[in-house]
């Protein structure tokens, strides 16, 4: 037998769909978005660190500082060091602003 479409059945179906949409929204906000942001944040921070390291090495070459076997060097120009560190901090802050983690 075919069941009639009644107002009671429509209300029940509407409630079920509303609960499902609410559950999906909660899943999206509290699980999926933070996971995606964390992944993107990690990538952004790595890129900021890699850029900082590359800029530091370029400054060492320009200053003709002795580069150690592990690739590190000491910069003697305080202004250059300060500029590089500020640039790194700005890039890091931009990552945290762009990909917030709650």
C-alpha cells in the first residue's frame, strides 16, 4: 500500500534533515577545518623557516663569513641579523593569521 504524504511525515522529514545538516556543520567547523588549517599552517611555517635559512646563507655569502661544515655561519652585521629575524617573525605571524588553530 502506498503511504499518504501527510503534514506529520513532512515535519518528521524536515526535522531529520535539519539534524543531519547541523551535525555536518559541527563536523565541518570543529574537525575538518582545523585539520586543513593545521596542515596548511605546518606547510606555511616550513616555507617561512626555509626562506629564513636561505636568506641567512645568502647574507653569509655576501658578508663572506666562514660557513661551517653543517652549513651554519655567524653574521657580524647586527642590522642584517635584526632585519632577517624581523622578516622571519613577520612571515611566521602571517602564517598564524592566515591559518588560525583553535
